[in-house]
C-alpha cells in the first residue's frame, strides 16, 4: 500500500493559459488521491511533528522535527499542512538518500514531516515573539494558531469573509486581519482565541502597524484616502486622510513618527502617477512625495526603500529611495519582468521581486536586482506565479514558492542550487520560524 502513496499522480497547473506539465512532471510528486491514501493511511503518514510516524523506508520513529533549530514552515494548499524544513541545510527530518530522485536531484520528502492545520493553508505570519504562527485557510475562512514549540494547531478562528493578509501586534497578543468583503478589520485576541472587536471600514484590504503597535494604517480598494486608527484612543475610529492616490501599503521609520506610503496611482485606477509619500504620523500630513515607476510592493532596509510595481506591457519597474532625504537614487526606473509585483526579499545584496501574475512564457514571474549596481540580473526562466518568499538568515539562500513548488536559490548566482526539495501537493507560502 505504501507504493500506492508514492505513485505519481501529476497534477496539471495552468497559469494564464500556459500548462506547466514539464515542470510538474519533473518536480511535483502528488498523492494518487484522497481515497487511495485513506486506504493506506498507516503507510502514508499524516501526523503532526510530535508523534511516531512511518518513514519512506518503512521504519517507525519519533518525529524529530520539533528539535530543529532552523525551522522554516511552508504552507501546502493541497493538504492543508505546514511542511517543516531545516533551513540551515535544506533538509527534512526524514530525508533518506535511497529516496533521491536521480533524474532531477530533488529529494522526495515524506508527507509525515508536517503540522496538520486545515484543509488548504495559504499565507503565514510568525508572531514577533516567535511563539506561534498564524495560518490562513481560504477554504474555511479561518485563521489557525500553531504553537511553534509543540508544533500543534492550538486554536482556529472563523472569519466573516475572505482575507489577503494578517499582522501581529508587537507583543504578539493581537492579530489584525482586514476582511474587505465584510467591510471591517477583525481584531483577534490570541490569548482568548476569539475575535475581540472589529473596526468598520468599507472595502478595507491592506493594513500596516507602527513599531509600537499604537497606530494602524488601513487601505481600501479604489480609494484615494488612507485611514488612520489610533489604537490608544478610548474610542477607536478610522480617520480618512486625503491627498493620496490609490495607496496600498506603508512602511514606518524605526521611531514610528514617519510612514512611507506606497501610492499605486494610475496603475491602479488613480489619477496621479505612482509615488511614495512621506507622512508625518503625529501631524497627520503628507510632507513630500517622490514619483516612481510603480508602487505595489516595497521593502525598507535602514534608509533604503525599495519599491516595485507594474503598469502593463512587457516590464515592471524597481526604484530605490533614500528616505533620509526622500530622494530617488535610481535616475531611471530599473526594468524587471512583467506582472503584478507583490513579494520582495533581500539577501546577499540581491533584491528578489515576485509577481503573482505574469505572462510566464519566455521569462518567469521572479526578478532579481543587484542593489550595489542598481541593475537587473539576467531574466529567470518561467516557473509559475510567486506566492511566497523567505530570505534565509546567515546564508546566501532564498526560498521562493513558484508555481506551487519550493525553489531554493543561491543568491550568489541567481540559480537554483543543486539540492532541491519536493513535496506532494501545491505549496503557497514560507516563513522562517527560528531567527
């Protein structure tokens, strides 16, 4: 029966009319089907990180994944589980050399190396304390809290509507989840495992929290105002602040006094070009604005704000802004691959930018920019939409989820490293747990 669980049931993934059969056939090892594995559950495994499991070679052992010191969690849309990887050496607890797929050099990873969470796990958020990870399940509209010590799903909260992101408070006691279709930000008490209150805000989609956890900025679909919520006030009410153009995100200075707001502008239906606005939080005023090529995703590293966006056509753009002087240091926007840019990571002087949609034909949805030279590296091949990205600490390594597959990049070369990991199912997001 175990052989049935390891048989190849190759799923066809279609992205904008392009079937990635070759990629899936070479790299994604899926289950034969739920019915088959239910019959062979003793062999297939499916337990959490703390129980006895059966390894691919037939041995029954205790799962040692909870003792790893460099864990990364990877959400699996197909199984609803979190896969556990030792990000120090890109292995799992039950890797066995006899299971190496010699045709691709990928590892076949035992399904048992996981944390059982939901039906279809997608985006993840690690609490600042590192004690827990929030896992979103779009199939049930729930957020689950996984205890990172025991590696067990401790609580699940049902949301009233679909969500696209979540943000922990600095003390890890609260999780904020914008639910646009419910026209409210859900405030979840982690301690009580319940929605403690809601902040009503029409069509809210994105939020940003200051370092002290006292000011929440919110952004709604197709609005030119940004909303500010003073979380220290006796009565918390969103205050609309005009002067923006389709704002979508913000990054705070270390002292929390300044927010750098991304204006998607006319690329999102606004009237003004894309820009970054410097916002004085105390005075609640815009102090200056810097135009950029596009602004849907950003990353603030010290005084450097990296901003990317896409206005259509063959290319997206990246710009660098020195926030200490609010000047753009890229004389011309750096051209990158096309697509709706929404993920960004920095490692070894390389800026990785991922798009959730792109043509994915000659070039892929992942772009790399050399920070020191302010130039784009050679385009990467099509591997599917980017849904997750994690820079691995103390290594020249970037984990990227492309087309439902984990790709491990060597950031010194921009190439896939020889050792890759394959999991059954369709992966979505990745987060480093032990930092």
